[in-house]
């Protein structure tokens, strides 16, 4: 009995001291237990709130303002006499505001048709991980544009509402990986007034935009809209833009080639006159500068 | 004799139990990479870092989620996560080390001590040995600890592009402050 006790005592001593030896290398943080997975929003699917022309699934942060200067130059196929289009420029200046993490609004004015546009964008669902997460972001955009040109026929009775067009868009997007994001955006544009009786007032299109990140600060982007219903018979084409997003600290430069001149949804979906096949393509850039208006806590 | 063994075992068990562990889930870590020529303050604050200290062995450990760092400017936070620390790839920063002279500290009495801390800091997938002084204040059975640490960002393969090289400091000042409570399992 005594021997047994003695042996067990030694056994316990050895056990305890070896326990202490292991303790040197133990993971102390394990004591606090595994952290419960939290729902976490997937951020930064795109560098900017626009893919190129169209809205992206990304939102501005609350309390920030994005000052955007957009330029579209002339057609490349004009050759040297117009310096490959750079002698002409059409521009849009815009101010976008981040209100909530899933709500933003903006206004802008384009030289093309002296058009003023405004929109509001809201996402009921954001892509996230963790419990109750969603694999996609679902966002809705509603916008209005106002043509500022003089009436083409001042003799007839003109209504203010004839200047207005509306667009409604749903964006379904997913950041598949750090380097690849893709979104699909069914869009409807309604024109209150159309040039010809044969032109439909409602135009339906589906957009496909994406991003492939080439490095931490440079990404390849494309933005295509296929007009399904309401494309005027001739002279109009589906808008396709391809380009690069370059981030330089405070600015995001989006340099691209596009067959459209317009820089709001109504203009680029329904009034793209260039044809990629004929090099009726324009160089353009979007310059985005985000300002923090309200400081984060 | 039997009683002796019982006593010996009791003492041994008591001794292992004596090594008290302290912890917190709300340690504050400030990350400051402001350089003299920075146009604005480049500072992130994480208030949800976890820390455990074993006063018997002097071992200690810290962990902080990179996404837990909040910046005054949202764009700065985006750049911090996206371009610098790549928090999707390397979500956590960890420190594992020990208090070099923990035997000098009486954890049972109120008082203030300066201790040497040595260990490995892992961040952005890179581990480096670091050493610093920390101030420990025992107060009502809790440990108040503060420490400051300078790290060279290039040691952790965090690269600063040439364009902003003069606006971001090459060394980051990391300030830690926490209140550790006794851990009861």
C-alpha cells in the first residue's frame, strides 16, 4: 500500500511538472475560447461606386463625398487631325454622397445635351460572410435626368416634363475573390418624350460589369450593356467600355475606351452611336476624389 | 507518511493553481504611421484586441483583428485593409512573448512596475522579434498595462508605394493599453 502510494505520488509529481513544461508553449489565447463567427460585410468589390459608366455594387462610406470629373474625348478613328479625338471633350461633373453604408445619392451635370441627372441608390442586401450571410449584393438605383437643350420645335406646345427621363436599375453583384468581381444589372429607361412616334418610350437593357485586379492598385474593368427591347432601328449600338482603375492614394483614375459619349444611364444606354468594329471608340477618364465630410468616430 | 503524501500532493496542486492568469477582450491598440510630412494623421485604433498573461510563467499573448482598426477617414481604413496590411489574407496580428522579469512583480499587492517584454510579433504574415518596456500597475487585483513599440513596416513586408512614400512613416508606433482581469476557468 505504501509502495503504491509512493509510486502514485511520484507519478503525479512527474505529471504535474511535465504539465508545467508543456505550459511554456501553450496557446494562452485558447483559454478565452474560440471566437464566434460574426456576420461580416464583404467590402471593396470595386474601387469606385461606378464600374466605368454604370453604377457598381459598391457604396460610398457614410459621411463621405465623391467628387467625380468625367471626360469623354472624340473618336479615335478621327486620326491625327483631331489628335485621335483628344481635341474634343465632353464632360460630366458629379457629386455623390454616402449617407448610410447601404444608401447613397448623387447629382451631376453633363455637357452632352446640357443634361442634369440625379439618383438614389440603396442596397437591401450586402454580400457578407458568417451567420445569416448573403453570397451577393442586391442594390436598387432610381434616377432622373433632365435635358437642358432648347426645344427642337419651339412652335409646338412644350411641357417641362418632356425634358425628363427616368431610369430604374437593379444590381446583383458578387465579389468572387480578392481579384474578381462581377455584377449583372437589369435596367429600364423611360423617356417622357421620344423623337419619333416609332421609338418606344421604355427601353430595357441588361448590363454586365466586372473587375479583375491586376495588382493592389490597378484593376482591369469592363462595363457592357445589352439593350434588349427598345433599341432604335439603326445608328445605335450596345455600349461597351473597357479600361483600368488606377488608385493613387487619394484619387481613383478610371482610364478607359468606350463607344458611348453619354455619362448617365439614359445617355449611354439609349444613345450610344459609336461602333467598336469601326474604331468609333473614345478615350475617356473618370477622376474620383473622395472627401471625408463627417469624421468617423 | 500517508498524510505527508497527501500534503505534498495538495501543495503541488495548489502551486500549479497559484499561477494566476489574467485576460482582457478589450485591449486598445493604437497604430500610428504619421510622418512629419503627412498631410493628416494616419492613426488607427482597435479596441477589441484580446490578451492573456500568465503571471506564473510570465508568458503573455496578444491578438488583434486587422479589420478591427478604425480610422478617422474611411478611405484611409480602406487603404489600410486593402493595400497595406491585406487583412483578407492576413486577418490577425499576434504577439507571443514573455515578461522577462515577472519575478520582480508582486501580483498580489497594489503597485507600479516597469517590466521588460520580449517576444515575437506576427503581422502581415511575417514574424519578428520585438522587445519593449511596459508599465504594469496592480490595482484591486487587476493589472493595468501600457506599452509602446516602434516597428519598421518593411520588416513586415508592408510596402509603401513611391507616390506616397513621404506621406506615410516608414515606422509605425504601436501603443497598447489594457486592463487585465483575473481569469477564472
